[in-house]
C-alpha cells in the first residue's frame, strides 16, 4: 500500500514497485484515506510506504491509527523532512527514508522488511 499526496511520486512508486514484482493493493492520497482504506481491506497489505506531510491527516497520525488496528503492520516512512525521523520511528515505522532516495535502496528495504533477500 502506498500513501502519498504528490501524484507524480505516487506514480513513480507504482511503476517502481510493480516493475519489481510487488502488488499494490491500495493507494491513498492522505492519512485519513489511508486509515479508512486499511480498515476496508480483508487481506491487509504486507507493507505500507507512508509519506509525512499530507492534507487531512499526516503520516505520523495515520501510522499510529493503523497500528492500533493491527500492531504487526510493517510501515516504511518516506519524507523530505528529516526532523520527523525519530517521531516516525517512535510512532511505529520500521524504517525511515529521506526523500529523495535511491529506488534500489527502497526496493532492498522492502525486501529486507518482508524477510526476502535484497
């Protein structure tokens, strides 16, 4: 699942992840949409890529709410705002990517998080 308010970045994630063999089961444009979408999934996503600054509800708040639904949710936080790294990790994100980052680095991080060989 991808949570990102910038449509161009959302498209890049979609292309990158799909071409790397990952299935995208949902794309949300803000934290509120992400939480509602997560609740609606019968089969929860293996991993969520979460942006920080978004309208309606930010990534920190959305991460906390999703983890209240399922404490085992795997979340990779991606933000250009380095000042939120500690807060994101303390809120439950397994890792933090500073935008812009190398695409291969993200794919390897996803694979490691899912227990796959990078």
